[in-house]
C-alpha cells in the first residue's frame, strides 16, 4: 500500500475517519431511513429457517466488512489527493508522494 496511507493509518487516522463519518451519518436522513428499514427487515425474519438466517447473516457481515474497508480507503484516497494537490501548489514543502 502507499507509504503515505500506511503512515496515516499507523498514526490513527482510522479513528478520525470513523468519528467524522459517524458524526455525518447520525444527521443524514437517508442513512437513518435505510438503517431503520434494515432493522425492521431483520426483526421480521421473513419466515426463514435458522440455517438460512445464519448463511444470510454471514454473507451480510462479509459485505459490510468489505464496504467498510472500501469506505476507509476512499476517504484515505481523498486525503492523499488533497495532500498531492497542496504539494503541487507548493503549499506543502518537502514531501514526496
């Protein structure tokens, strides 16, 4: 992985990302609506067997983990692009990307 990204992750940027993202999602009406619909569907169970529910839950867990990682990497790509732009504009000196 990119050296800048590795350094940012080692310095705890992941926690900053989570706090920033969490602050936004709690105020986002669309996210909240989708989350409520998801909870409702989970509670209803849809008449599935315990085995079917387990398979679906495992799949959903894997998808969520992948999406979470993708979100973090997208955020970091934005940080990297911003730093790169600032370096190219000579607003940050002495940094290689």
